[in-house]
């Protein structure tokens, strides 16, 4: 019943032209809105005069929007994305926020181009393309420059962390710190030398600035592999004050005396949810990058800070007060591979919240810094697509395999490709076709279509309709139309006709799923009124056979004389399936005279069966 409802919902969804662009209307609407935002910003002459939250942040905003688009699978070769990176060539690394987000976008772009090479030449392993200096050399140079700027800013700061601008001392800003730390994580993955001292400075900063005390917490974490663990790490039967977690968080910023010879940070009591998430995600990256180089005392202090940080997050649960808060939580959840905070499925909650709050035009509206729809919409898309995966693993937005594939998209959106030994995610691959249809990508998709079963091919129809309706690339639309004809067997000028075809196919599949005889009349009507598309006609034949609708037998007999041999064969096979005894032989490819004789034998045999 659940699958039936899903099919019927899809029937209704396709009536919206925009919904036809992909399997997830929320994501597709968000992408369209972000493309408009980005195009408008790229075309401005005074790009860096944009003011957000009181700060000049044009380049940072553009970096954020490009990062959001790339995380959604929009190709880096798409004209608006390509033009955006060209505009960012003028960006100076004088704001740590902007520099960090620019590093994220550059890393996502490089990862996508690496993945593209793997798609084109799957005989080599993905590792062959990872950090190949020949791939995206300009993006790599800019990325290295951004990371080096952040490292220099860290050295210059009084506290050895970050505030808003390089060289700015006297106070740290944990919001800037978390973005800079993530940029260092990107740099480390890309082979940029990050000293142990840089990571240790981050560790000591967060250990020293965490709240000094907090109340006890007994909440538990549930990880992605299914195991549950109390945040104290202690077994249930052993309760000790030593192992008890205390909810201790972090605040926003602290002003430091720049003339002080020793950095002694003030412990704040006004901790915040988003900054605690920022600190926890930063410490997780420190732990990953220092690893075995951590001293035992450092490891103990780090684990204690994480334990109590998790406790604060769960005891002060309030992720949806701001999109920035949700993004901070998403980083913690994905880096630590947490499925549930206590009994809360955090990602499912966030996705549902974003679905409910999306505006009809595909944007999101937030509060405070996110009053600007461009900022709120960027955070929303990054959360919705779990963009931390770009920074957390190999950056793939096209290929997944195994369990991850089942979790990151609907089953029908995936197909296994033996040559790659991976599963391909159709929507992301189709975005490449829509924006930048290279010969290699088109050939790859043709191979995928050849190896895809009929049902999954039909499920691709709304994706191809979306390409036709939204792409201004002739090569892309031509390929999409050719694929639509290949799947349906007919050529329609209007994409709505393909949508009607798809709705009828979905309806037929839903009827088969329901196994309810009362729908036989509908199928018979479809059978009589479906003449142009042999593919759909054969599907209806099969559906009537599955429902054991003997009323269809005379129609099968009529189709033994159909002009299409594949229809004749399908009609005979479905007719034969109703009987225990085999009817007379019928060769769908025989010459006309012989077929005529065979049809008469079959009809005579059928009349005899009726008389029994």
C-alpha cells in the first residue's frame, strides 16, 4: 500500500511542470531559485558592495551560492557557475568568513571535475584522480592561496584562532573559527601542509573556552551503524561522578587584551546552541587530523570537551531557530556519523522543517543574518543535501554505492553501472546533461539506458522532461527528446504529452500494485485508447494479465494482427499466460499469409476453450 500511495502521489506531482524536473520538487525549486540569485549577482558590476548583516560580503555571498549549487549537483561547467568563479578571481582574502566559504566552493568544484574524469575513464580507480594537479589547476591554486591566508591569519591573531579579518586581534569569534577550521580540513584533504601547531591551537582554544560547569545529562547518541552510546561513555550499570556528562557549551566571542603576553581566555556562561555545534564540529576535525599525534592528556581533554558538548546540544535542543544553527548541527551529525541525538532523528527533522518552510518560488526566508533570502536559501540547500559530505569524504555528488545509495535518494533514482562498479544517481547526472552535455557524459548515459530495465527507464521520463523544459542547451534538449522517444516509442512536440504518458503509466503500475479487480475497466479503456505508443500498450497488456482479466483475451487476439511485431509477440505471450494448455503456435515475425493462418488456428482453439 505504501508503494501504491507513493505512485499515486507521483501522479499528482507531475501535473506541476516544475515537479517534472526531478524526483524531489523541494530541491529542484531551490536550485532554480539559487540559479536566479547567482546569475543576478554575477552580472553586477559592484559585486562586493553587497551588504549583509552590516558587512560588505558580496564575494562571500557569491562563494556561498556557488557552494550551494555545487552541493546540489549543478555542474561546475554550467555557465553561471563558471562565470561566478571567474568573478571570484578578483576576490582578496581579507575576510576570514568569505575566504573559508570560497575554499569550500573551490573544493566542491575540484571534486566534481575529478569525478567527471572518473566517469569518463572508469578503468582507473578514483584515487588516480584524487588531487591530480592536472585537474582544475587554477582552482587548486586559488584554494591553496585561501588556505595559506587563513593559516597566516591564525598566526597573527592574539589567540591563535580567528576573528573577522586577518591581522585583527583583541577578540576571537567562534563563528569565524568554525569556518576557518573547516577550510583547514579541506586543505588537509587536498594536501596543503597544515602544521600540528595549527590544529593544537584550535584544540586548546575550545578546551579553554568551554563553560566551566553544567548540569548532568543522561541522554544518548545513536550512530549511523545503529549502536547507541551514552555520552558519558559509561555502561548503564556503572554510574559514577567521574563519567557523568555535563552540558557545557561555548559562547560567540570574547574580547582579549591584545597586550597580554599569555592567552588566558575568559570562560563564558552565555553559551549558544549554534556555537556549541561549531566547537564540536571543529574538535571532531582536530581529532581526525591529529589522530595518533595527540598526547594522552590532549586526547582526554578533547574527548571530555566533546562529551559535554554533545550533552549541551541535546539538553538545549533548538536547531530550527535559525538556518545557520541547522547548518552547524548538520556538520556535527555528519562528521560524527550520528543518526539520532537521544531519540531525535536530526536529519529527518531538518528535512521536514525545510520542506514545510520553503516559499512557493523555491526560496527560504530566515531571521537575523539570514533575513536575506539568498543567505537563508543557501544554508537551506546545503543542509538539505548534507553538503558536509563534500568536505567529509570524496566529494562525490554523482556516484554512491551500497547502503549510502539507499539512504541518499529514492531507490528508483539509482541504477547499478557494472563498468564503474558503482550506482549512479540519475538526477545529478541529468543535471550535468542539462547544463553541460559533453559527448562523454551523453555516451555514458546511453550505456546506462541500455542496461536499465523497462520500469526504471519509465521513471526517468520526468527527469528528461525537466531537461527539455529548463535547459537552453540544444545538445541537451536534443538528447533528452531522443531519450523520451526511446523510452515511450513516440515523438511528441509538447512535453505535457510525455507527462500524460507518464501519468497513465504510473496509474497502470499503481493498479497492478493494488491487485484490485475493480480497476480492470480502467485498464481496458486504456488498452483501447492507447494506439501510438507500443511501449505503453504492451505495459497495459501485461497489467491486464497480472490482474487475470479474461475480458482482455479478445483484445489480445486482435493484436495478433498488429503492424508491430513486438506488439504481436506481447499479445500472444499474454494470451497464452491465461491457459494451462498451450495454444497453437504463433510466429510474430512470420510473413503475413502464414501469420493469418496461425491467427485463425489460435482463434479456433480459443473458441473451443470457451465451449468447455
